C-alpha cells in the first residue's frame, strides 16, 4: 500500500522528472491541506535558487496536470512571478499514473503527511478519507491488519488518537463533525462531546462551539455502552479474559490484590463483583474502553461512584482501584495511575 511513496522517493533521485510550465499545473480539488505563509515560503525558495524538490502530478484528460503533491510550491512560485521576481516558470515534476481515485488520494495524503505537522482539521479530514479508502480495500480482499492501526501508521499518530476520531465518527452528531472539519474545535474536544447523548450534543452545537472546553463538559458525559463484564455478549469476541503475564518483574512492580479487610465483610459481595469485573476485561474490551474514549468517564466514574455508594473504606476503595489498574497494566495508560491520586 505504501509502495507508491517509496517509488516516488526513489524516482526523485532519478531522471524520471519533467520540467513543466506553471500554467499547466492545476490544483487538485481533492486537496484540503492548508497553504499558509506562502509569501515567507516564496522568498525561501527564491533564496535557495528555485524549487529543489519535485512536485508530483498526474496527467489530465483535457490537457495539463493535476497536482498531487506540491500545491504550496506552485503557489509560492506563482507569488514570485506575480511580484516580478526572477525565477523560472518551469517546475520539476514527477508524472504519476494512478489506477483509481483511491490510489491518488492515498498519495496525496501520504506525501503531505510526510512533509508537515498536521493540524487537527487536516488530521480529521485525512482520517475520514483513509477510513473510507481502507474499508473499501478491505472489502475488496486486501489484507493489512486492523484499519485503526493502518490509519495510525499512515498518519504517524497513535492508535489511541485514531480511536478518538473513530469515537467522534460513530457517536458525534453532524454539526460536531463539521466543527472539527472546519477547525472550530479540536479532536479532543469533539471526543468528549461525542460521549454526550444526542440532545446534549445538539444543545452544545446551538451555541458557540469554539468556546467549549473539554473539562467543562466531562462531568455531563453520558455512558453509551454497557460497561458490565458481558457487554460484548453476542459479538464475535472470542479471546479469553485478560490477565497480566506472570513474571518476577511484574510481581515486584505490582502487588497482588489485597483481601477485603475484616470490617468490610458486609460489603465483600459487592466489592468482589466489581473487582472481578475490573480484572476480567478482554483485550478487545480494554482496547475499546481505552481507545474509544470511554475509560475516563465511564470506567473511572462507575467504579468510584459504586465504591462511594457501598460506603467502602479507604482501603477497600484502594483495593478496588488496584484491581482496575491490574486489568489495564499492559495498556500503560497514565490515567490509570491518576485514579489513585483521587484518594
């Protein structure tokens, strides 16, 4: 899937480059990457004596070429020409042929991602395109593992970040998604909003989304999944319950769950039920809860609220949260450690 990018990099060092007049180079309608600081970029190009890195283009049926990579370079040279600077109208271009629009779009994303730090707006639009393309490829029989991991690999972000975008994609109402696409709110903010019910989301969308702060709405987040031990019942999840691997190193780092103190016997049934649930999560359940954004609000809130409701002692609550920490230890989530700081 990434062979085109490697080929382009290799061809950049070869003679497979044509000098094409700037008037024949046309912006792609598919390009959504921002073109900022063109004037500054233009004089950098002028100072280095012209374009040093080739553009990537594809032929158009009615003549000329569509730019796949190099929109800013073309815009910068055009700026210099418009201002009477002495620079060549001919730009070095690698001409690529693509089997379909998906192949072209993949190159457009890959080449831009490799050359810049993406804004949340660009990251979201890249995610949407990649999610559609990769699902089509998977349906066509192409094998490349999980879509989430492949998107993370292409965009150079963590699977957890992709999980946030998937949560927004699946659970946010359209105005919230549109706000991310326009740059009005960040992906992190949209991820928190996506945990609210539809009515709450619509209420927020009716106001000024750009002023919303995630910490102000976290407490209003409404659970959307059943967090009981069998909430995946009926699905195709078949892997066994998760248990941390046994090793002396693990034993040194993490004590076994301590027994419920004698003065907590009357609550031992409720305690053990919650403790067993925390320790019985499967790998897929842990991935879903951590990477889809449910962990902070649903899991932490559920356990702490349940502990208070049962009037557990400080030691019992510590034991309960330690059980959760044990279940999540392989995920190395900072938030797991932060739970203990509440007490």
